[in-house]
């Protein structure tokens, strides 16, 4: 066998073309006769539309067409997964009689240049009647709130409560309580939404060719076909390079539907490239308000968890709001033995942009909830936070472990990454330094925050497609149903095939994200790609290897069991190096016989996998200004078998940056009237390299039994572990002053006010009674084993 590349650092094969500038994004696709699209958008968060006059816009230079909702006539665009949360809460391609959020698209303009299209949007005359708006997710479901859909009668579009049972807090010696805000975040990928639509000529088999920046080409094709009534075989979707996605590019945005409709109406190619402000205002995630209560015995044993949470869907019941009902509730147990859990969840509509997924999609919110409560419990009980966690960890011999909320954890050894993180951090040394600073009365306060977490990956239904073909020149082609947006699929999947067949990576061509080249695929989301798509490709390669061995055995007049893949990557007789055939030889002979050395495979895992880990954050706070500066962040993540440390490290570093950023800096905000106030990078606090730090990321390996690679997902783990660790570190730095909680982001003003109030004896209570809405929710049936396989994108 040749030396396997798996488990070793392999440089990314995707990077050279990007580094020299020849890689193509949607913006780089040259399309003959293309028109550029721009949208006239609502300047109000909530307003009635009495009339629209496009006469002046149509007369502007270069304008080819101007369309309103009457022309486009698409009153219902499906959410990314499944049906809308309420049958009457339907999102149109263009606003019709009412705009429900600031920047909602109302009119689409097509022109010969982008500048001409944008200029013409300013000439659209709309008769608006502004009406009251609500952007606070709790106020939105309070009596008398302005209604998004008056005919529905409520902004509460979804909600479930657990069946009444034992009181989770009964028998507790100590109960800690807190109201926690998981703030609204702008996804902010480098490339916003981008699409180019090319209608086919009359009589063409392909009615539409679409270049689009998406995580799920086949799913977006199917959504398009459903909306427009087109046969999937007549729609060709191609995804070139994608400049980041993070969960924000999994659906069919209303703008995409409007662009496709406009291209069909004009019978001309149309391109739309989302601007930075459009993206910052329109692509959001997170946003929950959580009420958590955790009961303990005096020795630190957890008695039970009682939680109630409200998720924000934004306008039209967007997909993101439902995350509180699904993954946040499902993963609320974390890594701990919690015998009783009660979790009620409600979803609130507001006059904000529809909320979608963002790295982790409901799981970081679950980790933030339980990890804040664990730190509050440690403070109340006088037990070290690391020790309190250790006493309550689910033990390795308990796996597979069924949680109270119905999840079936595949495998885990939670103490190993915790011990490793404590060792790397020199935890005892940090505590000693913190004590010394406090004794000296230093103005620079030191905070040490921990989190131990578990998350779910590959939780959605279905499997993934993979195919491998060896060519007569000795090269191979790999096809995969996933769609990379920067993760390194070409490197990872080619490495798997190279390890199986002995073909050098540089001779392997990787094809993805093209519905004409790849017949089916689930796409990328929920950290599913390697453990499902990679396995599908690997299993196809094994079939090709068997085909090659059988053909070589025939030609060499030997038994297939006497053959091996040797160090040169040839198939030959064991112990007889001179009697072997190369893949080029075998593929050429197969070609002469009218066959190919090729195989397809669909891999469906038996269930999701559950990565885990431990993070330690160290921060420094200037007590005079409230400025928080991260000093160190130690991440020990366990995603099963590590196949390429370089790719895993890249995912960890990206996740850590976004996790720290939510805890310390990022928040998308609206003013009291519902207008967005953080629509540019001048106002939205996206960190630069100057604010971030060098991360100390490492791994433990606990292979999953659910796939042959033993791999779990890694794309979102670091974000899930990082955010609560940093938040806990900030609170820990202030804990000797009596501060018990601080919501994210830990801005200098927020921290300074907490310090000032604490020194003045105005200690804030982190708890307040939740709203009455939870008592009105329908009951959720008790969990069943099948629930373990139902999760998020």
C-alpha cells in the first residue's frame, strides 16, 4: 500500500487559482447581453403601499424594464426547509400591499449597467403610509403589539412546551437563574448573495441556466422549480467559487426569485450582486432571549434544568426563529447528566429582515444557555468552574447516550479535552495570577472563562452522493453532492480517493456544485460534508478498487485475493513487484472493452454525530474604561478522526474568530422606530486582525462508529465552544465586584456601566420573570428515538 495521506497535513489544492486571481465567482462570469438588476426597497420597517409609479424610472438612461409585484406575481417563496411556520405567513418575491421590514424589495429595475439600474431605483415613486413597527422579540408578542399579519391575529407564529412532568428544580439545594440575550448577528460573508440567470432560447432543453452563490445547488434548483413550475431537468444550476456562506446561503431569497422572474419576463440574462449594506441589513442569524433555571445539590450535582426561550424569526416567519424550537432545545442538556429538563420555546415575528441560519444554527445558543448557568452555579456553590463541570460530565461508559430531549449521542469522552485545555492553559497558574492582581488592586482585571460543549452535526435527513472514475491517462475524477464555500472539499475528498486508489492528488479532478455534472446532492450545511459526502466518495473509490483488482487479476491470471495496491500505486501480485498494472493500463483496457472503471455511491449514516470539546478564554479588562482585550483562547475540539490537520485547524480558527466576535463585538441593531443603524462596516463592529489574537487550537480524537472514516463535523464546533467561554471570562473578571451576568456583546460601555454600578452597590439581578406567553403554547409530545435524526441545516 502507498503511504496514506490521511491523517497528515495536505495543502489545499483549491488555493493556487484563488491566489493568482483566476478563480471565478458569480461576479466574474461573463454573460453576453446581460442586464444588471437593482431593487427599490422599503425605507420603512412597516408601511402600507398605496400605489407605485415607475414611469420616471422606466425613462431613465439604460433602463430596459421595471417590474413590481403585479408583474412578478410570486406571492409565496418557500423557507429553506419545509413549510412556513404558519400557513398565512407567506413571503413574496416583491412586497405587494405592505412592507414588513426596512429594505424589503418592492420594485426591480433592469438596466444595461449596474449604475444605471441603481440610479433608476431612486426614480421609483411609491405612495407609502408608515404604520407602527416592532423589532423587540418580547414586545412583539405582548398584547397590543403591531401585527405583521393582522389576519393572523398574533406575532407568535410557532411554539411548543414540554409535557408537564416532575418539577426540574424539585429537591435542589441551590437554584441559579438568569435571563440571557443571544443577540442578532449579521452573517457578513465576504461575498454577499450573487446570481446570474440566463434564459434558454426557444426550443432549448435547458430553460434556465443559473450561476448562484449557494451552499446547496440541488436544493435551490428544486426550490426554483417548485416556485416556477419548471421541470428540474430543464434547470441547470452552477455554483462557482463562493466567498463564504456560514449558513446564510441555504435558501431561495426573495431577491433570487424576483431576479429569475425578471429574466423570464424580459427574456434576457440578468445578474444581481448584493451590495455590502444590502447584505448586512438582510442576512442575519441568532437572536434569542432565554430564561434559564438550573438546580443543584450542595455537592454540585445537577438536579434539573428549566428553560423558556423566545426565538426571533423576523418578518414572514423566517427559518431562523424555528431554531429555538429545534436544535436549541434539543441540545440544551449539553455534556451533563441532567435528569429532568423542561424547555418551552416560542417564535416571534418582528419588523426585521427574515432571520436564517448562522454558523451553528441554534447550537451555540444552547451552549451559551447551559454554560452561563454552570458558571453561575459554580459562583453560588463556591466550587471551581472546572471542577463543577467535571462532577457532572456524562461518563464514557454511558454511550450511546439518550438525552432527556431525545438526542442519541453517538460517543464521547468529555473529560479528555477538558483536562487537555486545563493543561495547555496552565489553569492553576492563571488563577494564581488573577488572585495576585486582585490583591494588588490592579486596574487591569483578569478573567478566565470555561466552556465544555457538545453539538450535533449531519443532523438533517438523507444522505449524500459521491462518484469516482479512473481515466485511461491514469487520472481520476471525483464528483460530490456537497458544495464547498471555502472549507476545502477538493483537498479532503481527493485525499480520500488518493489514499484508497494510490493515485496522486495532483492527478485527481474534483467536480461539485453543478447539477449537470453531479446528478444529486444535499449540499453543505450542519457540518455534514466530510462525514457524509466524504464517505460517499470513499465508498465509491472502494468499489473502483475492487473493479481494478478483479480486472488486474484476470489480466495477470491470478486470484484477486493475491493482489494488492503497491507502493507505486499499481495493482499487482503480492511479493512480485514486476507483475503489476498501473491504473492507466487498467482504465485503457476497460475503455477498449467498452467499459469504465467508475462507481457511484449514496451514503446514508445511521444517525447524526456529536462532536465535543472544551475551551478556555483569558481576557483582560481595563476597569477604568471597560475595554475588553482577549489575551488567549485555548480550544480543544474533538471531531472524531482528523483526516487533515490543516483543514481542521482552518475550520477551528474561523469558528473561533466568529465565536469571540459575537461575545465581544458584533451586534446588529435597530433604533426604537425599527430602522437599522448598523448597516455598514463603519457601524457594525466586525473585528479586524488588530482585534483578534493567535488561537491555541488542538484536537483530541474519539472516532464515531457511524461512518467508516470515524469523522464528525468540525465546521461549527469552535464557534459553539468559544462564545460562552469568552462571555464567562468577561463575567469572571468582574465577579469579585459582585457582577453575576453580562449580556453579549461585552462592549466597553456595557462593561464600564457594570463596573460603575457594582462599585456603587447597584448590583443587577440577572433574573426576571418570563412573559406569560409560554403557558399558551401547545404541548410537545415526549421524545422518541426517531427525534435523534431530526435536526437543522
